[in-house]
């Protein structure tokens, strides 16, 4: 019989709270899914707990990734660009064999999330509701994986972001209301819309992030979703789209851009949160097109979007607008095991402390998801979503790269294994 009671001993706790300080020589007792005690290592242990000696390592809350896709590995690919290859792949995805392939890809993705230390992930657009199927397998205990919140296919307009890949197209407000209802019928957790264009669907310099959805279209999505108890996340990479979002009343602005004073007021009035994805645009902006296998215009537009995301994150921090973090995993050069890179780049480029970055990636992200009473910090009574690293991430955030143990909902993974891509890792390391 597998034990469900652990004493995680001889560790230094970084609890995920805003003002976290290292707490050395501590023990955390876990009973089933729950943290039942946090105590000095000097206090004798009660009977019935399996001792796991962490030998002075650092114990943190599991990381939370608020923005991920699971249809790609992060390996550079032209499949998500326009052309015959994309069309053939999309046709294949609609077959029975294609669905099985998508399922296998997603299972590998959630494995890499979990084994790299991400114990909760929000999927913001995937094919054919395979994300819903995988989430349900995890929740039923039939598949090892992180806690998942999923949207199913995103909602977009013709020529909008995701058209032809991970999104479905609407036009009239009535179309979007029906599409929202269809997603609710498929038991999604929230609704994803694409208010603006993105980098991969831009062919002209400066075109990335142009508005695609009108206020009326976005409002139809938001009103129907809110009527049915669903929140709405919006892909937004330009200022005009941000205005559409805030007038329509979305719940989270994904990626983001600079926040002018009038938009600041709308953020706060409507309780909108920002979700930065700092690491997604950097490779395409900083690496030579010879390396990314993308046209030169993609590099120009990636730099534009990267600058907007970084400035938007800085504005959110300065203006005290709730700000979370995600990676946009599945895009080229964004793997499902690199949440640590997002935290690193966020700290460095947005100019916040490692403690602030860790707090954002754990408790703040949990708060944005509405699960901060369940997870996101190491506190008695919360779920045992925990990771172990050997070095102090407050001194060097690259310590998060090598996770030595993972505990998700009380299930201990003693030797996590990530299916890495060394060639991609080596290229990404040049950006550190």
C-alpha cells in the first residue's frame, strides 16, 4: 500500500508569500493532499509519517503557469504558419488517428509541465477539446499531471489570431454567443478570445497586435460567458485591442501592452487582471532568423510585441494592477518545461526581485485563478503542491531549472524526469 503521509524534513521553506524569507531547518507534514503541519525540524515527528529527508534543500510552492498551449513542444516549426503544410496538419487533426496523436502530444506536454515543477496550468487554446479530455483523465486519477484549467478552442474572427489552427471563427455577435455556449456544453473552465492579431499571423512590419475583434463581438463573448458563470481571457498584443478588452469587460488580458492612465482606471473599475508572457517573444526577437527559421518580418514584429509585453508588465506592477505570469508554451522556442525561464526573464526585464517573481508565479497566479485558498503558498490546510530545488532561487532563479522532487496534490514524484530538447535549450540559454 502506497503511503499518503509524508514528513518532508530538514528543508528551507520559501513559502510563496509576498515578503517570503528563507525558513531553514523546517519540517512539513503532509497527510493525503493536505499540509497538516509546518514545524521546526527540532520537534519530534508523530507516528505514521514516512520521513523524506531533503538534506537542507529548498521547499517551494508548486509553480503555476497561467498561459500555455499543448499542441506543440516548443521546437521551432513552420506548421503554425500559413501554407499547405498547416492545412494538411489541420485536416489530419480532424481524423480519428489525428485525435489520438493530439492526445499523445498533450499527455507528453502535461508530463513535462508537472515534472519541471508546474503543479497547476491554464491551457488557453487547444484543438478539438482534447484539453478537456486530458484534464478529466488527470482529475479521475487515470493520468499523472498538474491541476488543469482549460478553454478548449479559442474564439477568433476571420484572419484573426488562431484562425486555421487552435481557434474557431465567428462573425456576428450571435455567432460568438453560440460558440460560448458550445464550449460550456463541452465543460470548459473559461473562455479564450483573440481580440488582436499576433506575431505568427503578421506579414507586414508593425502589423502584430492590430485589433481584430470589435467591441460588439468581444462584448458578446464576455456577456454570454459571464451569464453562464465563465471568465474570459483575451489574447491582446496592441493598444487598440486593450481598449476593446476593457470596454467589453474581459477578466484577463493575456500578453499585454503599455497601460495608459485612462486604461488604468478601467482595469481597476472592472477588476481586470494582466497576464504577462515575457519569454515568448524574446527568442523570435533576439535570435537570428537563420536560427528561428522564420522570415525577417517575424523578428521585427516579435521585438515590437516583446517591448509591449515588458512595458505592460512594468506598468501593471507600478500601477498595482493584478499581474500574473505564463509562458505561451507550445509556441516556437517555448517548451512546456520552461516556466523557470519566464520567472527569470520577468525578474530581469521587468526589474522586480526574485522574491516578487516567485510570489507572482505561485500565490498571485493562484489568486488570479481563484484558487489561492487551495494552493499557491506553503500554509497549513492548503493542498500539498510543492517542489524541491537544491539551490536558493532568491539568490539565483536558475535554481528552478533543476527540480529534484515534485509533490502534486500530495502525490510525491521522487525523481522527476523531463523530456528535454538539448538543441533548443542550448539556443535559449544564450538569452539568459
